[in-house]
C-alpha cells in the first residue's frame, strides 16, 4: 500500500481515462477534470477503458509518484461517468486495489443482539 498520511483524501476520476497518459497528462486531468491541485498531497485514481488497469497519482512532497496496478482477472469496480469525481476513504481504496467492491462491503460477522 502507498504510505500516505492519515488525513490524505482519495479522488476517483469517474469514467474512462486514456492509460497512455503519464505524470503530466494525469496531473492535468486532476487539475481540469477533478478540479484539484495535483501537488496537494491527495491521491488521484484513474481507470482505463478495459477496467483492468488503474493508475494512482500522488505528490509525496518531494516529487510526483505514479503507481499502476493491472488485475490478471476481473475488473476494478468504478463509478459511472455521470458521477464526475468521487471521494473515497483510504480503506475503500485498499479494497478497490484488491478487486473488492468498495461500494457495498459486507461484514463477515453478525453483531450480537441485545435481549
């Protein structure tokens, strides 16, 4: 996992992104499409057309970092293009990167009932 501070926000760019883009192209998308400063220290996550590749852009205070993950099977759960930008938690990002549906995670245990 990316070692980011606890108060860091995570932004998903809804819809499809051209995965040929690198540091500069994705930073420009973070600024124009997500309306965020790419040098803010927040994480910006983009998904490709096929849905099996994501790229994460992050300014760590010293330089721009670009992380990529491709799933061997399946695809990343992603919001529709109409959603624009979505803020998620770091826990939801961890689930997303593992290929888990981060929108509706289910507990594996049942709470005790009073009575």
